[in-house]
C-alpha cells in the first residue's frame, strides 16, 4: 500500500510543495515502482499522479484508460483531447512553487531523468519550479526493508561461495588438461547460481589477461593456462519477488605464487577500496551527511596519487537494488556529479579498478548502511591479495 503519510512528511522536510509523477508506456519505472504498479503490460496513454505536501492526491488519466490509477487514493480527472491534458497538468500544480519530478538538470544524472523535456516544460509554464526527485526516489524505492536485507545476505553467501567453486575448477582443469576457457568457468558459476536458486540478468564476466582490462568485457572462449591472470565479476539475487542483488569482483593468478606486477597493482586498488569504505564508516559514525561523489573522490584520490589515475576509467560504485544497478545514489564523481546523499537503508558497490593494456584489476564489495547507521560490508572476507589459484586450490 502506498505510504502517503511518509511521502508527504518527506515532501515537507524537503521544502517541496508536491511530487508530480508522470508515465507514458512505462517510461518512468521509478514512478511505477513507488506507486506499486503490478508487473505486466503497461498502458498506452499518459497518466499523471500528483501528491501534494498537504491534502489528498489527484489523478489525471485518459478516457480510454480511466482506471489506470484506480489502485491509488485521490480524486480523478479524465482527459480526452491533448488540450485537456495540458490544462489538467496546469491545474494539478496551480499555486505550487516547488514540485519534484524525475528530472535532472542538463541530464546530469540520467538514472533519475525519466520525464521528457516537454512535460517538464508544461509544469514550468504552469508556474512551478521543477526540483529533481532523486532523494525522494531513494527513500521510497532504493531503501531496503528488513526482508530485502535478509535476502541480500543470503544471496551474498552464495555469490561469495561461487569463487572457491570457480578457482577450484580452474585448478582442476589445469592439472588434468593443462588449460580451460573463460566460458567454461562462466558456466560453472551459472550452475552454482542455479543450484542455490539464484537468478541474474546476465552471466558473469570472466576475463583472462588483457581481457580483464576491459571493465565490461563479454566473456568469450579465450584459454586460461598456467601463468595467466584472471578477473571474475559476478552478480546475482535470490529467485524471489523483490529480491536484491549481490555484486562482487575478485582476481586470481594461475600459479603457486603471484608475480609482483599483479600484486602491486592489486594493493593500490585495495587501498582505494578501503579508503572509500572508511569514509562511509567515519561519516555515519559522526552522523554527518555524505554524498555519493565524496566516496568516489576518496577512492580516486588513492589511485591518482599512485600515478594510475588515467587507468581508473569508471565510477567507484553504483546503487544496488532489485536491479544490479539500482536507483539510489551512485558512488560517482567521474561520469556524473552524484549529489544524492548516501542514506540509511541503501546498498551500493565499492569497486575501484586499474585497467592496463595487458591486464586489469578490480576489487568489488557491497556496502549496506542499516537504519541505525551501522555500515556493513557484505563480501565474505575482503580480498587482501591476488589469489594464487594453484597454491590455494
């Protein structure tokens, strides 16, 4: 059920006069989630739902799909002509000064920018200032409840245990056959997920040597042999409604001891990871506000100071939710300037990397801040060095 009282409290605390949610053919998945639309086919006509900071909500729906918002409280206005739609939007926000929408100035944060420019123009022409709804989205879509936190912990047990399964398979194949392939390791991980009733939208990344230097490498058939460096990035969630993801990355070397060229880069990446985690712990311990861009800066500074800044080519982390890349604050001051706050109840990855032409290193963990402000790192044991696969497995 829509928690109208909580939304209106948040609007008042944010000094907003209302929240205008708009959708056309499921273009605004964020609004649909918050308004608790059932999964299935979307309608074909525009609808608008306005929640004021005080008073009852109001609906604007098309005559052909006049029941589109019937599961929600509020008075209904029905339009047929486009002129009636425009007048209806103006009536919803009449007298309102600051109205939240799924909008980002200059599309600086495309993750929340779900409303087209023309609809934003209609609201502005009606006299309202349009304010990004990013932190509202976090509160009512990205914050986990206790059930989701429990599902994440269970998924994390199985994503963590996928690594020994993968490393052991590589070791066994090397000893028996002299080699294996990226695809074969990927298939072992997918079988592990199936055994533990996990699901994922895409198979894991298994990258050997230079392939590990591509952050979004598509696993292929490259051979894995003694002396090779291997990166495995995997993500999965329980195959249950509302389940949330676990997303981890680790690296190993096919040998009994790890060459210094790999270990030295790994230690820089691990130090960047740990610096980001420590900042989150420090801020929440001090009960101070923390923004996504600040966490990115903490990790990036370590890699910049090591001289490898040019090889850290993506944000430090992303929100995690029912999708691997969720709808809360990202850990980013590279691709976007993330000014959303890190909120209690939200989860995100910390995954700095250094990507050289011959190999790439990434260390990824998940961080969850609970409702009391305690910071949890859900990755099993933090990887502290490159795994010597033939020694340990």
